[in-house]
C-alpha cells in the first residue's frame, strides 16, 4: 500500500514538477535569526490567505446589491449556521492583517532591511500596505449598514478635496451623483476582485524578491551596507552561517501565525463581529457614523487639525506620506543598518507610533462631538443646594437650548466645551453674557437665538454654579 | 556603412523575419487589447458618463410646514436604479421662512458629509462627526465646516412644495 502511494507521488511529482518548483524554496539558505521579530511578514501573508478563504465563504452568503446587502448581513449575522463566527473571523482577520502589516513595516524600518539591494522589496511592500488599507476601508463599507453608507459619503468628501478632479473622483467612488444602486456594486468589485488581484500580483513579486535577494541578515553596529561589496559579502556570510529555510527559519513563522489565527478565532467566538447599526438609508439622519477602529486615527485627525489647512492636508498629507515611503530606500540606500547607529530614525519611528496611537485613543473617545444623549442635570446636582425658581428655570433652559450637548455640569452633559460645574467662580455675569451672545472659539453665537429673558435666566443659573 | 546601403540583407532599415514577426504580433495583440479595453474602461468610468438630469420632486403641501419651522423631507433621486432600495431617496432640511418663502438645505455637513441634525431647542444644525455647527440660515456657527450648508432649489407649485434634485454636495477646494 505504502509502495503504491510512493509510486503515485513519484509519478505526479515527475509530471507536475512539485519538487523542482518548491525544493529550492524550501532548502534555500537563509541567515540565522534567533529572534522573533522576523515573523510579521509571513503572518501578514497567513492573514491574507485567511481573509481570502473566509471572504470566499462570505461571498456564498452575501448579496452585493445596494438594496439587499443589509438584509443578507442580517441573515449572515443572525440566521446562517456559523455565519456570525465567519463574519467575526473575517473582521478580526482584517484587523490582524492591518496590525501585522504595520508591525512588519516598522520592523523592516528598524532593521533598515530596505537598503541595497532590497529597495524594490520595500516599494512592493508599500504598495501592499496601501492595498491592505484600501481593503480594510472597502470591507467596512460592504457591511452596508448606516455606518457603511455614511463612511462612503465621508470618503467621497475627502476625495472631493483633491484639486481640479476632486468632484469626478468622488462621483466615481459613489458610482453616480448620489449614493445609490451602483455604489455598493462598485465597492464589492473593488473589495473582491480588483484590489485582491493587485494584492496577489504584488505578493508574488514581494516573495520573489525576498527569495532573489535573500532574507536580510540581522543588523550589527559597525557593519554598514556597501553596495559595491554587499552581494559578495552576503554570499560569503551565508556560506558560513546559513541555515535551511525549512524548518530552521520557518518554524517561528508557523508558530506565530498559528497563534494569531487561534487568537482571531477566540476573539471571534468571545466578542463577535461589530454590531450592525441601522439600515442603509440616507434619509434617516439620527445616526452617528463612526469608522472601524483602524480608520479612527484618520477620523480623529480631521477633527483635530487646524481647519484652515484641512483641504490642503487632505490632499498633500497622504501624497507626501506615500512619496516619503517610496523614496526612503533611495535616500538611505547604504550605510549602517543597526538601530543603535540610527538614533534619529528610531526617534522618528517612535514619534509616528505615538502620533497614530494618540489619534486612535482620542478618536475612540471623540470628545469634539456633541453628546446628543445628554440627560438633563437633576436638581440634586446643581448649585446652590436649595435653588430658587430662576436657577431651576435656568437649569431647564441649559438642557432645552442644547447647551448640555457640549457643556458638562457636575457630571451631566457633553465634553466638547469647557466643564461649567464651577463657572460662576471663573466668570462674572457680564463675562458670561458676552460669551453666550458672541460665541467664540468653537462655540456658536447665541445672540440671535436666545431671547433677552432666556439669556438672563441662563446667566443666573451659570453664576450660581460655584 | 556604404556597403550596407547596397546590401539590403544587412541594411539598418531592412526588416528581418524576426523583427517582422515581433512587430506584427505586438501590433495585433495590442490592437485587440485596445479594442477590448473600450467597454472595460467604460464600465470603470460609467458614473462619469451618466446623463445629468434634474427633476422637481414634491415633498409636501405648503400648509404641512408651519412658518418658522425646519422639517426633514425626503424625495426620490433624479434617476435611481430599480435595485437602489432605500438609497433611491435623499433627504433635505426644509425651512419655511415666511408665508411664501422656503429654503432647503442639504443634510450633508460641508466638512466630511455626515448627516447634520436640526436641534429645535438650540436653533442650530449640529453634526455628530467632528463637531460642525450651523445657524438656522445654514451659515457656519462652529467647528470645522469650511462652507455654509448647501441649498437645494425649491419652489411652490399649485400649493405643493417642490425641490429640485441635485447631486450629493461635495465640498471641493
């Protein structure tokens, strides 16, 4: 029996050439690692495979049409056997892929593996990063609840700021003059056919380049890359130090990727996929669009950057980032690779990480938004302890006129504006009046909105808060 | 060089069999690819090739909207696909300024397009995304919006309030 299997295998191998194709890959010598920091690239690849497999499975259950997508999402989430788990795995797989592609890039930058002769490894990687972000974004739209619909409007608005052609780009993204029947079909095509096709091509190129130029050796201080001698040095280095790719180098990749997959399944099982919000209906306006976490830093940036530079920043920012990433391996193509000898590069990467993480954290709290769910301040929470009727009327106006959407009094109200729990100690009645009538900073001018009596009552209430 | 001019078999301008086959293969393949690309690219840029029609849509009777009120109305888009579902319709904030005059604002914030809500008590339009605020006349009161709320054209026809359909307002630079 065993003999028969071997004969079949040998026949197949002879006719197909499996060994001839894979043996050189499996056996090719690679530098020893001894570190777990080289596992992020392969894990990103594993995630892509996971996304393709779960994505294909989801496509069996999904209706890619503007009218029906949401209903099929409800079907997947609430009715299909294992449907919600499948959706969750795809969601956490996307999150993991975005995190891992980021970690892989940071590691490559820290060890300066983009230097000669691996410039095109880096550039093909930058393309893959951009494709991955675009996949994350379009994937979130395919959920096609109110969040998905409004996110596509937000994206169209961002494209609209591109000089000259912005309007056309926005129309192209939406599939017409308004969000409509063509919108989802196009996002589906981008997410399922067009971008994945590019990802397949660029992964093939990226892997071929890793094989062609060899995995970069661990950097060592005082061992700079010299393009004149690097290739011959690398060959000599491999002769003395190399280990075979399989299994000596790859076992860590397999372990790490497997742990990531297990974690994803655990997350999917314990936490589930993001809740569907409301139906895709742009005439229903009581919705607060918020992107998935991986788009939150961008979302936060748009709230926090100076408004005047925003249009320029929306176009120039991404363009400049992409240009910088592309030219990096050419402006720093040789020299030291060790992070110890590149303190400014390390400072830069730390700044970028801190910047993005801060935006993410502040974006999740989004303190700039009015809190539409604010509850009226109860009498027990206002000053003085036994308020007179004017103060009570003022506290009611404070809620009814929407002040509380942005201002907080003793724990009640939003956080977009200053906390007014003790405003009576900071500002006089006159100062309060001027502020309310004229507005200022990020506060609307209420001069044309409040009656004189209302204004006085409100100021009376605020003066009592001390 | 002179010799070459007299000897066609080694002249520079002479077309060898190899050159000929290369050129004809690339030309024919290129031509077929170019022809095939026409409908493919047309599908890709289809939204830009659409006819831009506009229609007046009735959103209610004049009496439905008290003077001074701001109401959410919705109407069918200019040319919705049969499979657009709920997205065949858009919404607008309709404000009745006085007896005979209406003004209609897009619901989209000019910052990034999120749906602004009319807050009756505050007498303001407020955006839930990045803190954009507008006064009742659509001018910017606070936050990042670079422009006032865009307006739809509105008319009264036989006692009916009608809005003219328009593309989703996109803020350009």
